[in-house]
């Protein structure tokens, strides 16, 4: 009888798995929703639409971009975490996930356990940009002005729980300065106020910063990567410009809810790899100051874990310093 019951249990388990297996084999057979935690027109949104356009062609299904802003991306990640694990609701995951984990005390999801990380796509530095009328012509001059008049310099960020906020905290910690921080809902809003002269500058994503630098509406002072950006080779890194130990990388990829079936993960990963290899995509990324950085599910999962630890450490230091 025990053997019979065990056999029946095994058959039941296999039957329960059959819909998931069947769905994975035919995936995708309907449009895919991609939740993007940035406003339409923002840097992350531009990248998501560029890459998923080519993924749609490869997958044979439309990838619908749904912009879900608010709470520094927490609303978007919560939706992604709670979605059905069938591959039809994905999230454009970025460094904002570990930043949220480091800066927000209560989240409706577990940043470390509620996602299946499918793979990395691209990465880019921030650019520290200022309004052209700001007297400082270099980062060193900006730091000197901030030291001479604490809190007189006002710089924008995209809200509590965002990387732009932590980048400002890191700047103040590493440079030994105090500034006035001004919060916005996204970089397409904050960049507009910098151009208008309402705030003096910010750490801006390259897809937003570079076109405005090219038109003369903002002036770049430095990039936050360890090496100079090929898109703006004349712009120094933060370390070269006088703030050693300052490094911020903005990475982007795709994730889904936890327990996403492996065949679906592999299908999406293969499509991602094809998309970032398209010459048209690579050329467009270059103009946006973004580097292709495809990574496997395992590599992307390792990156997320590393960044969870990194930004938890930075947030703790900032809190201890009263930032």
C-alpha cells in the first residue's frame, strides 16, 4: 500500500508539472509585459525600449513596456515579484534593486529571494552635469565652492531609495563637503530643472546627459566609472577629477519572479544575447554612452548579490555620517 501511495504521489506531481513544462516548450505564445521602474523618456526607459524591440522580433511576440514609477522603483519591483512565474511579466532590473534594499526599511518583497535573475544587458556610468551658468568649470572647482560655502551648492537626485541619492551621499563622504539635495521623480524631470537653472546639477544617466551635453544645455564635469567613457573620452573620471574612491556603475538587465522555469529563463537569455549583438543596437548604445554587458543568468545573479552587499555598506556609512 505504501508503494502504491508513493507511486500515486509521483504521478500526481508529474501531472502538476505538465502545464508548466508545456508552457515553457511553447513560450512565448502571447505578448510579454515588461515593468520598467522609470518614467517614459528616462534613461532606463530608452534602453528598455531599444533592446526589447529587437527581442520582440526574435521571440515572435510583442514586449509591452509598462512604466511604473514611485517609491524609488519599489512599486515596480513589488509588481514583478508578485507576478505569476510564467514568463509573461518581467521586470527591467537595475542597480536600483540593491539600492532599494539598502535604503528602504520596509519593502513588500524580499530583494534577495523574490526574483529570478535572467541576465545582464548593458551598463553605463553616471555623468556629473551642471547648468552652463554654474561658475565651476571642473569638479575640483565645484568641491572648492562647496567647502567654502557649505550647502550653498544644490544638486538634484531622483528620490529617496535611488542610486542618484546614494551617489550624492558618496560624493559628500568622499569629498568632505555638504550640499543641498533636491528630490525629483526621475531624471527626465530633474534634468529639465537643471537646464532651466532651478537646480545647479546632478548625477545623470548617460542616455539623458550626453544629448544635453552635446546641445550645450548642460556641462559635464566627470563620469563615475573607473575608466573614461568611450563616448566622452575628454571627460575625466571622478577619481581623476579629485575625488578618489568614487565609483558608481549603472547596470541593467532582465529579471522575473522567483521560480521562473529554467527553459523560459534560457529562451529569454538567448534572445537578450541576440539583441545586444545587433549592430544597430550597439551603435545606438554607443551614442547613449552605454556599453553592451551581456551576462548569463548565473553571472547576473552573482552581480546582484555582490551589489546588495556593496550598497548596504555605503548606506550604513552615509547614515552614520548623518547624510
